[in-house]
C-alpha cells in the first residue's frame, strides 16, 4: 500500500466543521474537527479505491486569501 501525503483545510460553518482536501475535490463534515477529519479520511479512502495516483496534483504552501466581489 502506497502512502499519500495530502493537504486539507478545516473550518467551522454553523454548528459543523467542514474538512476539504486541497489535492482532490473531496470534502466531509462533522460536529468536531476530529470527526470532520476522520470522515474526510474515510471519504478519501473510498475516492482513491477507483482513482490512479499518477495524476495527483501537488499542493505547496496553501494560504487563505481574501477576495471581494460586487454582487447586484
């Protein structure tokens, strides 16, 4: 079994924590950070059952950037 190093971000949204993988479009949630990350880990295991690792994008030094937009 190959080891995969992935980067994820966690934030609180209402009463839940959201955990999102930055390398692939997979996310999950839970009532605590740990639960959200555990659920993300399970979702990623299922995701990688059917996906080849050769095209996995590498995420380096992600940062939070504030964007503003005008909305009519």
